């Protein structure tokens, strides 16, 4: 008894009206035929009063307004909520052709007046679409299994037939029917040769809508929408689409029919109709040949920003330079920008991320490029402004955008980590010698008489001895190179960093494509390959414990050895339990690059031979 009392109290006092915005919406068929009856509904998601309909003078009111109410009680996380729907319905008859607008209706909710949307209905002279979709008795079906060409068909249409290369086209595949459509099977959509294709998200359930096609009313449904970006100029073909439509048709039966036939669906059968759409030809025009610098294939409307994560840094540390391109167009096809950085900066391949959405009007969102940059020398540097050019479809011209420049202060880092105490020079400090203007010599000139036997002169023998010595030096260096190249261990040791950079660049490409598992695998191979080559450990017998002990034997920094172990353990764990975010992958990538550079510098500094 006590539990029943508690339940009643909860139902009376615990049920709350679901907090929501008031919605008052008018719905009706978009198109009807003269003499056809149809329904006009006004739906409110609350309790209202003082309903006033708009002017419906262009239609005959057969009945209404009738009112219906429905409510729904739900419980989420132990809290009950209630939603209410109130509907006002009119039953109308279309008497004349034309396109008529019914003004907004009004209603009062909690002493506040709300207006619905106005609604436009087109009345055509043609026949109404078959209402078998909503009429299981099929009273409007012809008593035959024959289907005419105009009863059902498939259409392929594009919002534009003439575009520039890279300009988006919205391709729509629809089906039109005047029959009772039961199912659609085995769709075969065209291959979009010469186009870059992106599907537009569609509802999971196909919705049928009324549509006027040359005076005939059909039920139409959109099967697919695709954004197509032409990749070359010329007349580009889009082949037909195909699908099998299953329709219900009334069949002629011999003898008397039972009154229960219609009720239980008797007298009908499913008919399979193979449908094939039309094909299309799109004319793609080439964008102007003279493209400005900073053009990376962008067509549409864009903006660009750039940023750095720090403006003060030490040598051999890394900073991140980020470029974000935002807009509407072929943003996913924009190529990696080329940076104009100081020559004292080492730069790695960018990490690319996309945050975009495909809509019927194009691809919208932003694309981000993140560059890891490592200064090698101390000083004051400038990352110049980045120029980004795109082809604007409105003005049919190229537009160039510029970001701000960034001043970077690079302080000298730990010289012991730099691998050298020698004086360092910037690349800009290197000057060409011997290209200054040579002035004519003035004054008295002494012209001597040349010796008849030049071979006996000192000048000849000096040149002869110099050439002979130079030949001997070249021969000695070449022989040394052959000996060193034959020593596989020494060769691997010298090329260890170069090979590691190649492997890490491969990891960077997997990171750019979002292939996290392949990224971790390539990163581990890059680190282990470097340690194998540098420490003379056969890769077939490579063990991390052996490599760690060898690094300790060479008296390398314990903190860096610990960081190396953490990176490898993180990669191994992520390969079998991939749950890291993209920012974590970027951190692993940057740390791997830093560690290899650090080990290379420390090994060189200690001058330990393998």
C-alpha cells in the first residue's frame, strides 16, 4: 500500500513538462490536383488556446478544424518528463488551378501568441498521384498488371551543367512513381570517373513527397545526393543509374471475389520493375592558366589564419606552426602548403586534419596543417607571412590572402646537446667570393718576352707537382670511400639518422591519413631501426632491453633513455588498444623526432665508435 502511495505521488508531482521551445508548424501537400481532397494540419508541441486559422478562401473547407491531443511520458535517469502534441486539422477540396498561399495561423500559449509558417500549395489540372501509399485498399489502382512508362521512372539531375574544374556539382538521383511502391532493391549507382565524389548525408528512411512533373502529380523520393568536383577540363560523362522497383499491382482474378480479399490484401501481387535513369554530360572549364603563387588547388570561397605555439625557443627544440584554411569549396583537395622558412630551420612534413561537412551547396569546414619546425642556430628570425590563393567562383578571378608574420627568438641551447663546440655559421653568412668588379690596371706595364722552352720553367714544374698531388689525393679519398662502403657496420652507423628520418616521414604520412595503427608501427620501426644501425645490433635479433643497456654503457643521458622507453611503450600499447586522440599522436611524433636528434648529438659528442 505504501509503495502504491509513493507511485501516485511521483505521477502527480514528479512528472515535469519537457523543457522545450514552442513549435507551431503547418503541413500540407505541396501539390494537388483539381477536384482532389487533402488535409491541412497545424501541430503544436504544447497546450494552446484561441486558435485562429489563416485565410483558406481559395479552397473549399469540407470539415474542420478538428482537434486532437496526444501526450508521451518518458523517464530518463530516474526523472519523468511529459511531452504534449496538439493538432488542428482541416479537410479541404481544391477547386481551381493555381499556386495559392495560406497565411500563418496563430495560437496563444501561456498568454503569449505564436504564429505558424505560411504554406504554399500548387493546384494542377492533371491527375492526382496514386494514393496507394496511404490507401491499402488500392481503390485507385487499375485492375491490371500492366505498367506504363509514365507510371514510374528514375531521374539523374545536376544543379549545374557547366562549371570550372574544382567547382562542386550536386548530383541528385530520384525516383518518381504513381504506383504503390513496396521496395527498392539492387541499386547500381554510376562510377564518377574524372570527378572527386563526396556523398551528402541523407535520412536513413526514404521519404515520399508529392511533386508536379509537367502537370502530372507523382510521389517522388531522393535516393542519393553526391557532391562532384571535376578533376579535368572537357565534356565529362556521368553514366546512368539502375535500380529494381517492387510495386504492388491489382491483378485480374477469375470468378467472384470475396469481400475479405481487399481487407487481407487479396487480389494484389508484387511486380519487379527494372529502372534505368538518364545519363548526364557536364562541361568542365579550365581555370586560368596563369596561377598566382600560393595557389594549392583551392576553388570556392576561403579564409586563412596562421599561428605559432611559441615565439621564444632554444636551438634543437621544436615549435609548431599551424595554418588553418576555412571556407566552402573543394577544401578537402587543397594541397599541402609550401613554406618559405629561414634556411636555418628544419621542417617536417605537416600533420593534416579535416573538420568538414558535405552539404547540398558544397563542402564546408576547415582544414588544418601543423608543421614541426626545429631551429639549428641561435638568433632572431622571421617566419614570413603565408600567402594563400584561391579561385573565387563569384568573381571568376584569383584572390590572394596573407597571414601575419611571426618573429622568433632562438636562444642557444645546451652546447653539450648540440654535438659541437665549434663556431657555427648561418647559411646566410656564406658569401660568394671572386664575383666583385675587377678594375683595369693603370700605369706602366711591363711586358716580358716568353721563354721558348716552357717545360724548363719553374712555373711548369710547380703546376706539374700540384696536379700530381691533387691526383694522389683524389685517388686516396676514393680508395678510402670504397673501403668504408665495404664495411657494412660503419656504413649503417653513418646512415642511421638518415634512414630513421625516412621511416619517421612514412609515419608522418600515416598520421596525416589518420591511420593510427600504421603510424605507431612505423614509429616503432623508425626508432628500433635507428638503434639497430647506430649501436650495431642486428635487427633480426633486436631487443629493446639490449639497446637500452648499450645506451647506458655509452653514458647517454638517463632522462632521454627513459623518454625513449616511454615512447616505445606508448606505441606498443596503442597498437593493441588504439584510443589516443590526434593531439597525442602528434606529441608521439614530435618526441620521436627529438629523441633521435638528441641521441645522434650525444653519440657524436662522446666520439664513441660502434
